[in-house]
C-alpha cells in the first residue's frame, strides 16, 4: 500500500469509527487570531451567507469542524449541538458547524441532523478548514473533529479536538460559560 493509500484508508476508518483525533494536525492555539471567512451556509434547509465577522458582533462563535454530513459520529454531534443551541444562545453565543460538504447536502443536514437549530457552513475545497488547521490529514480534503470558541474580539479562547461528539458540546459550553462569567465581573 502506498503512503497516500494508507492515509486515505486511515481517514475512511476515522470517519466510519470516529477515531479522528489521532490523525489531526495541530489546531490553532488559544490566543490565536481566528481567520475571518464568509461562506455558503444552511439553516433549516435555507441557504444564506455566513460571515464570521458579522456573527462575532453578536457574541462568541462556537465553530465546530466535522468530517462528513450524515455519518454516524457527525450526526450524533449535530444532534448534541442542536439540543444545546438554546443554552448557547442564552449565553450570547452562535453555533456553526463546518465541513467540506457541498451546500445542497448541508441544506438537508441542517434540517435532519441539526434540527433547524443552528447553521452548518460549506467549505468545498477546504480553504477555511486548512486556515483553522482542522484538516484531517495531509492530502485528504476532509475536516477533523475540532471545535473552537472564538471571542467577539476574533481570538480563539478554546480549542477541543477529540472523537467523542458529546464532549465537544460539553467543552465548548464550559468555555462560553467562562467567557460570559468573566464579562459579568
């Protein structure tokens, strides 16, 4: 098996079995400036342009990268974020998922998996994913399971990478709660 075939096989295994963290590259560190972007997104089946800069004007953004819409781990993660979206919103945070899936796929995913609760954004070509150091593996155009919390100042305040979809919700919620608590003092 060639090196590129082995990488592809590892990526397929990771998506199928949720073992993505072992394949990821270093994520952006806490304190880094989050790369700004505008891209096609879907919420409740409706397409729109998602702008990170515009969303940050309202409060922190929970930006979570996931490998592939409609796979088991990614669907579980979307369900978990959907269940927590009202709590994130009450804290002033916006949740958005990001994958390299096309917008047509994400329009369906936003309804079926995200339950019309939060937006999912398309990064066909992987430019945004690479900018956030969230690519699964070299030469494989797929996001790893990495979640960021970005402050309204555009700085990364939390990073979590791991294969457990529920843990992403827990970790990002804790980070948003800490951010909110610090602002209240």
